[in-house]
């Protein structure tokens, strides 16, 4: 155990870059496939909006392949096969890595699962490369990305693992998947928005494209809301496990990085709430009033600027992830957190119930607002004709 107040040994630069690349690849592949599969309106397919998204496909595919490859190399180099990074990179010990025995309490060896995850990344990269072939390919890409992110957590068996281990595994996985959806969606929409904003369009084409983007922002806000709930619930658990007191936010390196991450996430949540509750209603009011100029300006220029700021904060969160290794409790010489019990479960269930209730109320409010705006649009049309 580390002495109280001592800092952990610094990670090699290649490990830091590998971790950042791994999570960036997962997030961006998840975000792009999710947007093309579930967020892009049907009327915008085969149009300029889809073209802006598809412009990201090849770079994201290359990043996905590289992220999967370097993560595999890192796993081999850190395993018990005694391989250097260069040997791992040239696959000279791939057979030894595959032959590693299973650890106690697992149903599959880590070497086999690590290799399968690498293969899944290559498949995901191929899907993203060919994602322009249609919505079904995008759907396949989204679920392949979810599988790739989940694979490291699938080695344990439920029969031999205690409740504490199962809770820690499932909540970590929930945290990762929700972050991939939220961060990936933000970055992809921001990047595609920049591409779309740089194209010169006539007034009618700009209004049509603004309508497509407004609908995508609105749909993503629902996905983001669910992701934020999952991140909040799992994050509370992980903070309790790894942080023993508020003072450790300052006295330990883990706590300091965690505090920076929490501040960034709070800024992202605030910006997302502003988008969903203020900016999107302004865009819809402009559309309902027939103010195409304001509608286009807000949807194609103002909104992307805010999302770009959010995506910068989101990428900063990915950069912090490699430094959140270990635990503030261990760095401060403190005992581990207490075991997961039914009291903890009850508290967590209550938090989830409150979060879901709040989310449901917000979603219903947005739906009522949308219905009201739709009624206003229907009234405006006959009035204009008269």
C-alpha cells in the first residue's frame, strides 16, 4: 500500500496515449454510428446533412483500427508473457498471449478476450469505413461499438463473483458505455456541424438543413439525458469506492484529477440543459413564426458553437481518464470502502428512481412543448394563406 499522501508512480507516455486513443476511438465510432442510425431524420438521408456526417467516416474508421491495435499491444505488453512493447506490436508473442491461463473466477482467459476485442475493433473499423451503405450498417456499427466497449467486463462469472465485485463491474461498464454515447455524440455532431456550416447554401436549402439539424439536436438531447443519468448514478458509486473524504479531492493526485473531471462534466451538463431547455425552444419558436433567417442562424451557426465548446470539454474528460488509476483511498493510506450491501442497493435504487422521474418529467415537458409548437405551425399556415 502506498504511504499516506504519496503520489503513484507516473505512467509511461505510451500508456497514457494508448488509453486516450482507445476511449476516443470507442466514443467517436459509437457517436457516428448512433447519429446515422438513430438521430438523422429520414428526410435528410442522401442529402447535405448526411454528407457532412459521412465525411467523418473514414477518419473515424482509421482511428478505430489504430485505437484497437494499440490497446491490444498495451494489453500484451502488460501481461505475463514477458514481451516488450515492440515485440507486442509485431505480434511475436500473440500465441503466448492467447495461451495465458484463465484467472480464478473467470470463464474465459484475459488473453482470449483481449484478442477477441482486437478483432471486434477491426470489424468495427470496417463497418464504419463502409457506413455510407445505409442505415442498417450504421445500426450494426452502433451495437458492435457497444460490444467492443463491454468485452473487457465480460470475463467474470456471476456464480463465483461476490455482490461487491458484480456491482463494481456493472457500474463501471455502465459508466463507460454512457460516456461513449454522450461524448461520442457531442464530438460527432460538433464536427459535422462545422463541416455543414462551411457550405454555401441558398435560403431554401439552408432552411431545410437547419430543420434536419434541429431534429438531430432534439433527438440527441434525449439520448444525452439518459446517458447523464447513467453517468451520475454510476459515478456516485465509483466516487464512494475510490474517495474516502472530501479532503482527498485536494490531498491526492487521484482526487485532483477527479475534481477536474467533475467540473468539466458539470459544465457539459449545464450546456446541455441550456440547449434542451432554452436554445432548442428558441429555434422552434423561430420556425413556428416563419422567421427562417433566425431559425437558420440558430440551428446552423449558434447551436454548433455551444456544442463545440461541450465537445472540447468532453475530449478533456477523455484526456483525464488515464490519470484516474488506482484510488484516492489507497494514495491516502485509507482502508477500502465498505462492501456493497442491500442498504447501498436501496440508496442507489432511490437515486435511480429520482433521476428517471426527473428525466421523464423533462421529456414529457419537451413533448408537450413540441406539440404546442406544432399546433402553432398549423395555425400559421392558414393565416398566411388568408
